[in-house]
C-alpha cells in the first residue's frame, strides 16, 4: 500500500507512525514546501506526487488554514483521502471542496475520539437502551499559547466535542446553535485577533447542550457529561473523560441513582493499559489507520462508519455558523512587545 502525506510536520509524522504500525507493508512519500531530514521520497507538488507515486491513500496534514488549498490539489484523485480537521476556514467554498473530493473512493476525517473505547461503549449503550438526551456539557481545551503552528483558532479544538455529542447522542439529528460567546487574542502566530475560546449553547434532538472550548487552557481538559432519559422516564448519567492524565488514557462511567446509592451500569478505564513507547499518543489514531488499511487492501468495512465527507461538511457548516454568530471580546494581548516563538517538543502539550 502506498501512502502519500501532504505536510510531514507534527500531525503528518503521527500518521506516518500510525500507518507504519499496521500489519500492511506500506511505502510512504510526502509533499512539502521543502525537503525534510527524512529518507522518504519527497515531492514539491501534489500533482507530481499523484502521477509518479500513485498512492492508494492520501493524508492531508498541512496546517488547518491550508486544508482547502491542499484538498483542491486532489481534484480527480480516485483513492482514499484521510484529512485533518477542520475541513476549511469560514467563508471558503464548501461546494468546491466537495467537488474536489467527489472522485475519492472514500473519505475519513481525523475525528480520532470516535475511536476511544469510552465513546464506543457509551454510544452503543445509548442505542441499546433507547436513551434520549436531556442535557450535555463539555469542557475541551489545551494550551497553545505561543505555539509556532499556524491555526484558524479554536474551531480546530471545539470540533471534537461538537462531533462527539452528536455522534453519541444525536440519533442522526444535527446540533443547532443558539448562542456563542468568544475571546480573541494573539496567542497564535496567525494574527493578533484569532478566536481562541468559545462558550456556547445549543439544542440537539430536544436536549440542551452547553460547553466551553479553548486553545488557551493552561491545562489540557477533555470531558463531556451527559444526562439521558430512558423510555420509562428514568434518568441515566454519564461522564466521559479523554486523554487524561496522558494521551489515550480515557475513562467512562454510566450510572443511575437509586435509594441505595449510585448503580454503575457501564464503566471503561484505559489509564492503566500498557502502551509501548512506539504507540505512545497514537493508540486511537492507530485504530483509525487499521480501519483505513483494511478498507483499502481488503474492502473490509470499518466496525463503525468512517467520519466521512457528509460528517465533515455538516461540522464545517456548524463551525461557520459559530463564527458568524460569535460575540467576542476585544483581543487579549499575550505578547504586546513581540514574541520569541518556541519550537514545542512536549507531545502532551502539542496534542
């Protein structure tokens, strides 16, 4: 299997490691503005790489501000496309993006938390028990203050909980925003007034959703709380926590309250599961790349559907609405006297 990576930076290297750990024998090449210290074949344009390398899979891992541009170079490509999120920037033509991807055999967006055991168990439980959402609340943030990577802002972070809430509890319904507050700052090298945080409220299939997401959270926090009602009217509670205290350390607790105390009905905890040094930070990503490999080489459908183009487009429209509705503060100045950009090496902070 031949895998072409467009943008062999931090994200691209993670995908390279994840695909390298699958059972398939794979060849790799990459596209970039300039060659890196890598033994992999290098191409200075996607057009030439597609013609000469003829990849089975193309992975788009350029910075999010360049996603749409990179996707445009795949017009007519017939293989599998795997892309980092989000799909585009607000204002970019989604019709054109969809057209550029129309020839692809399959599309998968890197909504990696769908591959968590916590997510899978909770979604299955909701479907099995016919639970209906009453309330969901998320807190989802990390520290990217003075990160050297260009970014569109918090859109690239809040997409995860927005997707998870809908995937777990939405029953095919779309989330509808009704209020968005935001904060802008110079946290990013991308500008002085990049949207770094949002607090929002929304509706989903009759249930209320609230949440806060930020790229300037001093500590990483990724958790979603749910309250569901079953067909008999009884309430069930669920708490899902991701990547805490380390990447891929996830846990889930589902319970109901009784006169005798809480009765736990589902529980997941991967914090103590052994992870080799080679697989550190890419356990869930590895599950995604295994599914992609099986689909491409064996025609095997994934255990749960890929986060496909329809999902990516719907989420992008939601992010576009968020961007249009947000009431934001005057920009916060972290670096009024200029900055010395750090080349971050801490994987736990980057993730």
